C-alpha cells in the first residue's frame, strides 16, 4: 500500500540515521511483519505487543504529514 510506504520512508528520512541500535533493530523487525499486521499497527487497529516496535509506530504516527 503506497500510503504505508510513504509513512515508512518519512521515518527513514527523518529519524533512522540518528536512531540508536535498539530503535533501528525495532524498525527492521517492523519491516519483517506481514502486510496485514503492519497495516493494522499503522492504521491503529491493533497494538503491537513489542514495546520497541510500539515506540517506532508511535514515532511514525507522530510525524507531520507531507
């Protein structure tokens, strides 16, 4: 889904380079999730059980819209 790709790209552009190793690992784990699971998290229909992934999702959702 193009909209979700845009969210992930905005995170990469604005945060990834400055993120710590744990946050980078959480983002990389996020990318390994199935599309329906990732979709559910980014559309706030589900809450991740992993705190590090939840933190990355929270940051992504807080980014200003392009």
